C-alpha cells in the first residue's frame, strides 16, 4: 500500500504501525513528532496506530546542538 511521508510517496506493507515505520526509517521514536492526516499523534500510540492507504504522514525531528 502507499502512504505519503514528508511529501514523498512510499510503499509499505499493510498493517504497518507508526512505530514500525520509524524503525524502517531509522528514526528513534523519542526524537520524532508524528502527524498523520494533519493530526498530531501521541507518542504512546506509535506502537498500536496502524497506517492506512493514502495516509499523509509528517515526521518532524528535533536535533540539538550549538
């Protein structure tokens, strides 16, 4: 199935959770804020929230430094 992640089309398997997507992208969940279809997702839902065909996923990563 296809989703859009940060504006790019991406093919994923059906039943993939947000957490599994982050693992596949090599992004630690504790450094990412996720928005799906313009709704911010609570971090405690990452493990159970399954992505659906056509979902618009925006991942915002905070990086510290100076």
